[in-house]
C-alpha cells in the first residue's frame, strides 16, 4: 500500500504541477492580452492616421518657414508682394490707397490682389478700383490720397512718389 500511495502522490503531484503551469500560462495570457491588444490597436490607429490622414503639407506648415508659404501663394502674381511691401514702406497707417492692377475680373484675380494688399497694408484704408461685378469705379480715386498702380501705365494727374517691382506709388497732385 505504501508503494501505491507513493505512486498516487507522485502522480497527483505531477498533475498539480501541470495544472499550475496551465493556470500560470492562462493568467499570463489573460493579463498580457489586453496590453498586447492595446499596443496592436494603437499601432493600427497610428498606421491609419499616417497612411490616410496626415498630409505632408502638415509637416511643412509646422516646421517650414511661414514667409515661404506666402511666397508660394503669390506665384500667380510675381513681384506683387514686394511691390506691396514698397507701398507699405512709403505710406502711413491711416492713409487711403487705391489698388490698380491689370486683373479685369474680381473672382479670377483682382479680388486676391485686393485682399493681399489689405493684409500687407494693414492699418491703411485699401480701396479697390474694381467692384465685385467687375466694373471699374473711377470715383474711388477721389477717396484716396495714394494710388498703387502695378503693371499698368501710371495715371495722369498724379505725382509719382516711388517706382519699383513692376509698379508705382502715386499721390494725388494738389
């Protein structure tokens, strides 16, 4: 009997070890599975964002030179930003400036030139010579002390204050 008991004890001991290993493995999987699942899920989300949602231009916006972006926006009107900077350097805040440019339609160019001028000439009263119905409004010349003429002939009856970058800044003759 003693031998049989020993055999049984030994056999049951082996079974206990097997069960313990099984429980440890199951518990290990139970506790690591959520961590692994979270990591896999996070990696999938990141991959999805990188592949489908993040544009290379976002990095250029965050890391690039902001003046370079403005220069690229002004490719349609080369020299215009430099002309406006020259106008800004020769006028004061509170001055009125009419913008004259060879862009006959508001929606396809003149509107952009006007809004760009409003930005660069902040603090000045920027007046468009063209209305949003593409009509030239000559009476607006009377509202301003300066006329910024870009890539067009200078206006008669006005004194030229400065020339540069494809345009001229003119003051109404007194």
